[in-house]
C-alpha cells in the first residue's frame, strides 16, 4: 500500500478530486495548509502599507491506495493540479505497512 500526499493550490481541489474519482479513488483527506517553496511568498499592499506574505494558502491531500493504483493516482493528481506556474505544489509517495478500519477491525487492502 502507498500513501500519497499532495500539496496543491486551493482552487485546483475540485479538479483533483474529480480526477481521483475517475481513476477509482474513493477516500481522500483534505487539510488546509500554508507554506512556501521556491516562490518564497509575495508582497501585497494593505491600506497603503506594503507587507510580505510568507506563507501562501495551500491544500494538502492524503490518500492511501493499493500499490496497483498508486501510479494512476499520482498521474491524476499531477495532471489535474498542474497550471505550469510556480507554486503548483508537490506529491509525496510513501509505503504504508498496515491499515486498520477502526469500526470493523478489517486490515490491509480491505480497510482502505
């Protein structure tokens, strides 16, 4: 099993969610996040005063899938989240040793 974490621009969330649904992904966890990478924030004006916005709004998606679905899920996220501009985000893939559904006690792929 693989855990896929993606940091994306907030306005791309619906497109990514639809793309994941189209490849058969049912469960997704979404968290609002703030951060920056190479873009290092930007400068804004508020009532005539200039200030730096260091942490930009992002959305963090987390999904756990069987190994056979991982490549399709990553490709779906990548294609749906891409704008071609700086700050599109990152995708992290890691291995998961065990999954347990609390309600039923199911483990492994059945618990996903």
